[in-house]
């Protein structure tokens, strides 16, 4: 069976009917690992450990029913990668810097997230590259090397979930865990032509995971096929969720907000508007002029929280990140309280917007590519402008890949299952549009 490109559905059907085994997929994943020019998709990998995990998954009893008829979870037997800011027992957690790898040594126990994945039968292929401390959006890393796209060494993956994007691109994982504070799932998904899912703020448990900014840190996935989206909610879904419901309307950003958006990215954005309307959703535009204040709310709160997480260790990171941490440490309690009030007001206003519009659509990044080796000193500011409003709102998002770049579709908090169901419909419609009649 040809497994490139991999999808959750195709691989799980093959596992369910016995055409493939977890060991088969693990071997193929290991063989494809670190396929980018820097050979740095993974910061930790142990082939013997992964093979043992495949054997453990294979021993899970078969049953009846379930999403693929074998009584096993959707992720059973599938090769999955995890961003290296979550503990895995016996492995170091670098958070993208050698200092933390050496300071903390091997983790004594699995993080909550790794526990969930292993309980679902996923086979972990390794722990992936990230921008240092997850505090950046390009995937550049002075200690472990910049993460460039497999097959495209002139382009960065974006970050901070850089290796997670690379693992899906190279085919060493069918899906990869990322985190999204200010856009760290959405940006690399868009830049790499992948799908992404950023969960509602507060879903899941961060025990054994390294925070950057707790007010904004969310869990998420990078993957290849939008139709796989509904199968990826389970690891961090609450015990009880509402049945997925259908959205009927959406709004898309217009006006001066898109003034710096590359023409090919804008074209993909407008094509997605038409696709949503073709699915029967009513679209209307809006000009979010008040989003201009999001940067001055998000960035200082994030830097203050990050400075608390990394207190005493500022000198161990590169100068640009050190400056952000030092800036955050200088914020006074009075200033922080004012920022918290502004954040609450912004979030309340976003809640009102979602209540009337249901869904909001805009590009996930204004560019389709980040050139490796270029000056990216202004890139973070430019990209965060597009992602911060949804980070401040704490809402779920899916990244929809386009011919160039990608767009983000956001929904009200805790409507993840409904959003992922819509993502699958969008994915199916895209395929149908390119299907040749009679073939």
C-alpha cells in the first residue's frame, strides 16, 4: 500500500482490515524521519522505544463498532509526533534550548497529553523541533538549527510548532501535536500548505507541558487532510461535549485590515469565501478596525507570563527572546491589572461578534512563504496581527490550506466539534471540485 500522502482515514481503514499493522507504519515513519535539509524535524527520537510502542498498540484488544469498525480509537496504531515541550517518560524536554534539556534531564513520567495519546493507541515517533521556548513564529533556532521544509530547503516551516509541521510534510507522522499561543499552529500550517486545528483555550491538561503564556496557550494539531479533522478532537476533548451542529453564517474580514496581504494569499481567502457560500453558509464582510489594539494587549501579557515561567534563566536564551522576557519582567502589577481589564473587554467584544456572526474568516498569515536565511526581525509583528485576535478570544480555529498560504476559520469557544465537522465538509467539497467526472 502506498502511504504517501498519509491520511488518518486511509491508514485506519488499512489497519482495521489488516492490510497494515502498527509496526508497518512505525517502520515507514522512522525511515522518513528527519527528511529536511537540517535533519532536525525531531529533537528526540528512539527507534527501539517507538517499535515497542507499536507492539503495545498491536496488543490492544480488537472489538466491534467504533469509527473504523474494529472497536479501537481513531488514533490507534497511527504514527504521531509531539512537540518537544511535553514530557515523555525517559526522554528530555528541551523546549527548544539545550539549557532545559541539560537542566531537567530525562522526564520521570509522561505528560497528561502523552498519556492521552498512548491510551488511544497512537504510536509516538518522536519529539519535534520548535522555536526556542515556543516564543517565535518562524521556526528559526540558533541551537538546533532552523527548521526548513522537507523538499523545500529555501523555505522555513514557520513556528513555533516547526518540527510538527515538518513531520507531517515528510510523512513521518500522519498528524502532529503543536501548541498555539499567538499562532504557532496556524502560521506553520498556512506556510506549509497543511491543515491545522487550534483547540478552545482550556481544553486538555497542561500537566507535564511547558507553558509560554498561560492566558493564551492552547493545544492543537497539524495534519494534511481536512476530512480527518473530526478524528483529532478526542485527545483533549472534555468528557461531555455537545453534538456537532451546523453553522449557517459567517463573516469575513474586509477593508484596510488586508492591506499587507500578498495577492496570492488574498486570492485563496476569497476562494474560501466562495467555497463556504457554496456549502450554503451566508457570508458578509466586516471591517474590524478595533482589532488594531490587540497587539498592545496580547504582547505584554504574554511577555509578563513568559518572564514568570523562565525567571532566573533569561541569560540562557538568544538576545531577541531575552529582551522580550526582560520587558515582561518590568511590567508592574498596576500595568498588568490594566492589561487584564483590556483583555477582558476585548474578549467580551469578540464574544458579541461571534454571537451575531457565528464564524469569522481571515488569512492565517499575510504571506505564503518565509525565506530561509532572510531577515525576519519584523515577521513576528506582521504575522501576529492576523492571529492575535483569536488568541485573545480563546476560540477554536481550523487552518484551511489554499493554493498559496492558508486561511483561518474561527468559531465560538467550545464549539470545536461543530467547527471540525465543518472543516471536513470543506475538505470533501474541495476534493469534489477537483474530481474529474467519470473517473
